[in-house]
């Protein structure tokens, strides 16, 4: 029987967590340690835009060529959308987010505590050490503000709880073809990781994994790469045209399939998980590594082509795109590049291009 997902609304999750004495951190994209925050009883709730807000509020501080994720996040904050949160965390994924961090700290100065988080751009031991120190410094700041000092064991246990949730997230991705979920339902489920406590996500994911079925072979399997599948009706449109997303390389999803850390030092372990995550242009992964990753994902899942679905003005994505597409073509994998502004409806022209691409790879 098809599982009922019953994903609670983000606002309900926040209210419940706060009513039980917890605090909330709004976290901008892309990488951070959920486990560290939860050790302080702080629930991370991610802010990927959100779509469809009045961007004029953010526009007063940002250049027009900054992406809609950052424009929307700032506008959302300025119109009270983040009033319920206690902290704002801004990982330095790209120049636009780095700029947002500075604007918040130096100009907007919201009532919440704002923490930038610097991320290393490599996979050396020095990169792990650097990030571990960043996380230690975040620990110290949170300890000062909250008056709590969770022990190393507590932080480690909190990270391990996230590891369990992430291993189920990976299973959902692996079993994608056999899950009785539409494209949209699947993405709603995996993206609930952006705001659900790990233990609640584990319950939902386990339920979804209980019922699998043999999908008819007539859907056209694709790999989706990019930042975030917004507007989310792109997933329905894709399905109506016969496409199924069987592999994911999106910043909000597949690029955050964090593995299990090795170290018993909680800060090093949390850093290892991020540093050794799947390749990501915002963490400085070389194009060859990304190409190899995409080709192997496509081969393992049977994806016949790649849809690059990127946010307008997203430099980290745009820099890699020409070489990646060329490399994929040489490997016999066609691709199409779709650019979106997360505030806009999908234009007809875009829908037609997706349809034409599916016909080519059918
Ligand atoms: S969409 Fe691209 S430019 Fe915008 S915040 Fe994300 S990584 Fe940065």
C-alpha cells in the first residue's frame, strides 16, 4: 500500500520544538553541522529563499545580479519571516552568501545572533582541521549565549543521530526507483530533512522505505543537478511529460549525502562529514571530480541524461557548466541547462525545452 507521508508543516515543527523549550536557528545554504546545533537543543531550519516573497526589501541592500536565493532570504528576514528564530547562520558557500553575512552583521543587524561559517575548499587534513576549528568557535559562541556546555560525548551522540538520519536519506536516494512516490512526493520527503528533527525524519523515511514496488519501465530516467528544485512544480511537470528523477546532484539534496565520520572528536567528525561529502562547486571540488561523480551516478541509476537546473546568477554553478556538459557529452550523456529565478513561475519556453530534452533521450 502506498505510504501516507504526513510531513508536518515547517511552522508546526518550529512551534512544537519551541514549546518544548528548544531554540531555532535559520540556516542559509549549504553546509553546516546539524548535530552541533542539536547538542544545544537548537533546531536548524534551512532557508532556501524561500520562493515568492516581495524581493524589494532585500533589493535595497543587494545588487540586481545577486541570485534570488540571497535576495529572497534577506527580504524574508526584513519582512519578519525569521522573527521566530533565535540565531541566523550564514555558511560562506559563495560570494553572494558571504556578502549577505557581511550585510547582516554590519548593516541590517537583525535582533537574532548572526554567525558566519567559513568552509574550506579542499579535502586535505588541513581542511578538516580548519573546519573543526570553525565548529569549535561556533560551539564557544553558542555556549556563551545559551549558558549550556554540552560535553564532547553529548555532541558526539547528537552527530551520530544525524548520521543515522543521513544513512536513511541515502537509502531513499538509492531506492528511488522503487519507492511508491511521485517526483514531487519524493522531493517533499527528502527536503523535510531541511527542517525536521533527525528523529522525526528517521520515522518518516523508515515508513517510506517499508513499501517498495516495481515501477513500470516506461518512465524516462534523468539525473537532476543544480541548487534547489524550485519552483517545485517543475517536478510535477517533468513527471507529466514522462520523466522520473532517479539521481540527484542538487545542493539541497544529493550534494549533502554526508557519510559517517571517523573521528571520536565530535568537531573533527562533523568536519569530516562535510569535507568528504559528494563533490560540490561551492566547496571547490575540481570539475573532473564532479564529472566522474555525475557519470557514475548516471551509470548506476540508468539516468539517460542530465538536467542542470540552476538559479540565475549562481556563479559557482555557471563556472563549471560548459566543461561539465562537454565532458558528459563525450561520455554519451546528453544534458540541458535550465536557468530559473525562484520567484517566477516556470515559463512555457522552459517547459517546452524540458519536453524536447525528454524526447531526445527517450
Ligand atoms: S544559488 Fe548559487 S549564488 Fe545563490 S546562494 Fe546558492 S550557491 Fe550562492
